[in-house]
C-alpha cells in the first residue's frame, strides 16, 4: 500500500487549506458519515491530476458484511440529506465492495480482503493520498 502524503485529524475544527474536505464539502459529509458508523482506514485519493474519471475516491474498510452495508447506507443517506443525491450505487447485495458514485467523487467501501485484493491505492499510485485519523489516534 502506498503511504499517504498527508494526514489530517478528524476534528471538525480542522481548517488546513490543503485538506480536500475543505475544497469539496461533499467529502466532509462522506467522511463524517463513515466516521459516524466507525469506518476503518479512511483515505481520500486526489485524482484531479491523474485522470478525468473522478476528482476524488474515498476508500473505507468495514469489519463485516453488515458493517460494509451500514457504512455505505449511511453515506447514501447523509449525501441525500445534504442535497447531493448519489448518481449510482452498486454492490449493496454482495456487501464485499460497495461503490457510491457521486459523479466526480466515488466512495468505495470494502471488506478488508476485497480492499487488499483490489489495492486501489497501488493501482492509482500517482494519486495524492490523504488519511483521516480516527478519534483515538487524533486524541493521543
């Protein structure tokens, strides 16, 4: 796995200008939804300089099928509530890798084995990576 170039605390007071959550408010909605449901290893991939497929990928790991589905559903619900209706959602039935497509932001929620297998961080190795620290790490 490629090492992240930046690491940002999860606190709401974070206002660093390089934080992609400041540049695109949908990212804050997505990350907050994933954190609310205890998502693991949250990474934002900045793809603007690499491809036209999307501006950002948000990656997250769930600990079980139910956790993966819960994480993805919370993202969908919070995006709708904030006025950003997802264009497409797939994988809800399989619960191994769920993709929430918001056109130029794509959320990937994986079970750990699927995340390791598909290795998007390595596949998109030229992307800028930002990790979101969980509350326990940020509080240490």
